[in-house]
């Protein structure tokens, strides 16, 4: 059987993202969302999640291009005086890997984000990361200690085969190759640990290689590549105008991604292929 988890990242980033997530849940194929607990739209997202209890919500761990939960002065190696994490993910990743002196700060901030989520009272269904920072070796090693402690049982094991990417554009051709290689290696490192911990993860993950461009046309082609078992596809839907997402992700097609999630053609294709929608908890969703 082919089962599909459909997730929206950046829930809580802004009102525009929040509105899109709820529309995709109520009128589309979305089965879950990942919450940024340091986002400006956090409180609104929590309220919306409580009003839509069938929507599963996980933690979108944020350590780059976002805001800290802990006071800035307590984590000077991670955030600036305003509490903002580095904007450049490569530089941030290098810092987190090589500067062993800030590991303690990472542990405290990561656990603070988990705790802030838990304090909402919303069940925490899974964990992933903004720009997939949860797969970073140092961050993952910390998570492997914290996830059992906090009862987190599901994890996004991000990797995607370039041979199964429907995109044929020359844009980001090299970038897609690099992403596919890096995250395949990271997944090889993470998978045995997840197995020892008894953590659930989807057999396939889609959304890495064409992040921000998950349009209806692309999604319809991608559905033909689904294999038996559980696949997760993640999106970045948003309602524009929205200053926050336009500033952080000016090249993303937020509106087109929302349209893909609510597309009648996509629903028809899922039905034709016999794909079952579900969430990380295993709860099945009928085509909206």
C-alpha cells in the first residue's frame, strides 16, 4: 500500500503561513504541520491548531534564519543581541560543527524549543528542522539524547534521490545534485541511530530538491514516483502579501504550493493511484 504524509513547514512563522496551513488542512490534502516556536505567528498558530485538533503538529526546530527561544545573552555563540540566528545556513552549520564550546548552548536552546512546544499542550507528533538543520551531525547527536527524554517518537529522515526528481530545469541543477548527495550521506548516518531508538520515519521524503517550488504540475509528476510504504512530502504554503515570508523566502512560490495542496486534480490522481493520506500518528485522512 502507498501511504502519504503531507506536511507544511514554517507553521507559526507568520499569519500568512498560518492561514495557508489551515486552508490546506481544511480544504486540501495536508495532514500535518511543523511549528516554529520562535516565530512571530507562534501564538496564532497554537490557537489555530487547538481549533483544528485533527491537524497533527510537530516541532520545526530552528537554529538558522529564525529567532531563539532562550534570551540572547544566554546563548551568545548561537544568536545575536536581538536573539536572531545566523542567516547563512552554511556558515551556521560550520560553526555548530567546529565550535565545540557552543555545544552546551545548542543543547539548552534545542531543549527549550521542545519544552516551549510541550507547554502548549498540543501533542508533539514528530520533529524536523528549518532548512533541515535537524540532520546536522552535531544537532542530530543532541536530538538523539533529547528525543527519548521528551517522548518524541517520529523524525523526518530527509533525503531524496535525484533520479526520482521530476524537475528537468537547468536551474539549481548543481545545487540539487549537492543536496541529494549531502542528505543521502546524512541519512545514512542518522538511520541506524533512529533504528536503535525505535523512532519512526517515512521510507521516502520528497520536497528537498525542489523546495519552495512544489507546484501542482510538479506534484502531479512526483506522485508517479511513489513506492509502496510511507512517503512524506513537505511544502511551504503561504498567503500573500506577507512581509515575513517575502523577506525570508523571496524566491519561494508560496501561493502556488497552497494551490497544489488544494488542487482537485491532485486529489483525483491520489484516488486513481490508490494512495492513502495519513499522518505520523497513523491516522487516515479522507480526501478533502
